[in-house]
């Protein structure tokens, strides 16, 4: 953003009986693109928008100084001169804010030489923030309003507000991108830990990861460079998934069917009457108290055993067909939005999209990052993001809504370490409740 302006060509004789206008004539401020409406009047002097005062301009300059290249000593001198003007002149169209103090007096107050103060004033004038009006002999006086005039600063004030607003939007965007890159780094590192150390097929992934810039340098990269880097990071997440999927045994068989710690109340009752005589029950055998579902009481040829096996087969088929589209439909509206943000121009979610969406939802769910990191470490990536998706989706459960997602995630992580967390059953219950 160039806030320095070139003086217009001045022709004609210099007026010596009034303030000198000659080579120090006002510079025209190049307007910024803005949706704000400047509050101007039909009088000769611009005024601040309604609700703003001189103090507002001072605070705005403090925020915008770095954006327009206004250095500390120059900013200090500008604020000093502004504070010596009448505050009412900044909002009264019939008046104009002017600093009249002699240059020698001002230089002493600022701890500058007269020459240094002159250079400061020239800098401020070139930036389009002030106008210098002096008599033919260089003096300033309230007669004829000769001094440092701030009308140009008033006219530029809406553009300064817009500049600060745009800078804040860019700052938030950079922060969001940096967070996403951190999530990608977390994801790729976790995926690489799942692979064997001597797996050379992942060497190109490790090499690309090693070339990534340090996390603490992301905010200094510039918005365009950071956006390009994050796009590369997204592609690397997909690449590591593709490689590991090829290496992993793709038998298509789901894991052992467990019922989740999050219980659903609409599980279909598949109980039947056993067709075996009572005296053939295996009552003397020890009970399987570690199973989360009721075990059939009859022998192998019992109809209840057969029905239980059929139910397990149906559950296995459901989980085997747990496609990205079905997972997306299982998610809450908030989670679906988070997943869509990760997709960009793609149409079908990948594992990395679900992972990064779950991580992005942590603040809204009140889940501490340490709880999330523990879940990833102990459960693995896929079980961790599926658990968060399940917890979030059950916040609106009609009978047993989840009220403390963070506390529940810690509980489920502990149960996973103990081998008692039954994720599959919770997913099947959610599939049934959502009807997908």
C-alpha cells in the first residue's frame, strides 16, 4: 500500500501576503477501495464520520502506523501536534483543525532539532496526512490559519479504518491457514508412525515433510505463499493415505463388532426362543462378562446362536459399507460444515478431511487439545476422529444427549486403553438413528 504521493505541478506567482501555498500545496490522497461512506458536508472543511472524535483518529493511527509505514518518532510528532488542536474542529464543518505552535517550540517539546522536525513534517505531508501552510517568512500564525492543517487526515480517516479492517481479515485468514497447516503436520506425522520404519515407499512423503517451513515462520510467509503451501500440505495428506491404503491389507473385513460406550436405545431386538432342551444348556461354563451384548445360552445349533451370527454379519456389512458419503451424512450439521470447508474444490471427503474437520471442531465442542492428542495417540487417527464425530452427532440425542464432549472423549480414551471402548456399536446405532 503506497501512502506517499507526488506533488502536483504548481504554476503562477506565490502569494506572499497570505499563507504560502507554492511547492507545499496539498497532495491528493489516492483513495482506497472501500465500502464505507465518507461523511462530508457542503462546507469547506471535511469532518469525521458521525460518532468519531479526535481521540478516535489517534487510536486509529496507532493501529494503522505499521500498515502505512508510519514510524515511531514520526507518529509521536503527529500525535503531539494533533493533541494541541481544538477537538471540536475535527467535527465542526465550519472549522478546521490547525496546529499553530512555532517550529522551535515544537522541536524542543519533541526533543528534536529544528531540521529534524522539518523533515518529519515533510514526511507526513508526502504521506497525505497533513498540509503545511506557512507565511512567506516561514512562520505560523492563527491569523490566516497558517500552521499544520489536519483536514487531509480527516478526509483519509475512512480509508484508514478500511485498511485496518482488511488487515484484520487477512490476519484471521493467516491464522486459520497456519492452524490448518499444523493439523496437516499432525496428520502426516501420525500416519507415518503407523507405517514400519524401513518402509521405503514413504520416503518421498518424509522428504516432502522435511522440506516444510517451520511452524513459527508461517505467519511471516505472506498470504499468497501460505495459501499455496497449505494446498501442498493438503495434497500430502491425501498422498500419505493413498500410499498406506495400498500397503495395508485390504481384505474389506471390518474389525470385531463392538457396541460403543455411547449407547443407542433403538437397537433392533433380534432375540428368539431357543429350540434346544434345557438339559443341554451349558450352565456350568463361566460367564463371558467382558462381552457388551447378551450371549446366546444354547449350543451351536441353537436358533438364537444362528440369529446372533446373522446379526453380527449384518453389522459387519454395515461397517464394511461405511463410505465417506455415509459418514458425512452421519455427522452433525456443524461437523458437515467443517468437513465441507476442508474439501475445497473436491467433491468426496478423504480421511484427512474428516480428521482436520474433527480437529477444527475441538474449540466449539469444548475439547482440550491435550484430550484430543491423547485420543490420537492411544486410539489411532481414524478411531479418534470417528469418536469425535460420534460424540458431536450425539449431542442432540433424543434421550441421552452428550453434555460434556471433552469429558466424554477423555473417558473413551481411558476405556480404549483398557480395551473396553466399543466404537463399532455406537457407529451402527448412529447409522440407524440417522437412517443413512
